[in-house]
């Protein structure tokens, strides 16, 4: 998922938004949701859904390896885990591990690229679903091809120190989505925060591109809400600050029920976003 991208790199070639790569791997039947990437450097490709019992068993073993890797990387760090440890945790012994993955680094790349893709895809879907109905269709007088500016619905915010800033329906929905995602992906967030720099260069670039595209989903929603209130750089600062609050919390609150953490974290993130 998203460790806030370094704003100082925003102008570099690595930070230009790019569409996520398509994934065709079926969702694993067990364990963590971070274990579903389809392919990557050093990984066996998964071009089509498995149709035979042998194919299904292979896909399940591969998913188990990715889930075990995410869990162990979170617990011990990248350098504290071997491929043998991951294979043992996944029930895949000895040389059989190398039938599914070439290296630890390939596993790390598969985990972090996948979670970044799912975050971007989910964020875009949330933003699109919360556009008001009137913004979805141009009026008869609107020339074909003219970009449609959504008219956001307002749902939040008070500030006793001055004029209230509000969060639109799409921004509030994005906060709710990101909080739920972060709580479900606490291990992967921890891995990304600690081990992002251990990725192979191509995977690191891909993750950065996906992250910046996700930031753009948020800044576009802010711009639609208040087009003249801030510069693009200021909107980016607000988005990254909100991510930092949300992402830093889940792995620190283990033992507290999600039903208690989620509403509190959502309110705090909305307050930070609208400050």
C-alpha cells in the first residue's frame, strides 16, 4: 500500500502517473488479501485462471507463499527472513519453492506492486461512484468531449478557529476506503514502510508510479471540491499528511477491535484532511 511518496521526487521521471498493470490471478482461497499478484520479475506467470486441479493447487501454493512472505517480512524484516523460512511457513518445502519464485526480492516486488495496484483501482472506483448523478452526463449545451466538473456533495467539517473547510462525498468515501484498506493490510503497510528500498529498480519505479496515481485521485477530488482554494502542491501535502495518519496507526493498535479503531481513525483523518 501507500507509504506517502517523497514530495521531493515529484518532478522526477519515476513520479509520473501510469496505469496499473492488469492482473489475472484468481483471489487466494485463504490468508491475507496481499497475496494475489499475478506475475512479476522472478515469479511464475499466471496468465489465465487455473482450470485443472493441478493448476489450482499450483495457484494456491503460490498464493500461500506470497501471504507467508508478507507476514514474515512484517514480523522480522526483509533481511531477517529466508526463502526457506517462507517455504516452511507456506508448507512448500525445499527446492519446490523455486518452482514458484526466483528470489525473496521477487516476492517483495509482487507483494508491494499488487497492493499498490489494488489501492489505486479501489480508490478510482470509490471516487467515480461518489460523483453526483448530474455530473455523469453533459447537459445538451455542453460540447462533446468537454471535461465534466463534478459538483460534490458536502458531508463534514467544523473548525472553531475560522471558516469551515468541508469534505465532499467523494473525499469522505476515499477516507473511509483508505482506513478500511489500511486496517486490512497492516502487515503490508509495515513491509512497505520499512523495505520499499529493497525492491528491484523496476518494481520500485512501478510502485512509485502507482502511488503517485493514487495521490492524484485524492488531489483531483480536492480540486473538484474547491478548485481555487489551493495550489496542486498544497493539495498534495494535505493528501500525504492524511495518508501518514492513517497508515501509521493500524500496526500500532493490535488488540483493539477494528470496530473501535475504524470510526475513530476515520474521524481523525477527516479532521486532518479538512484542517
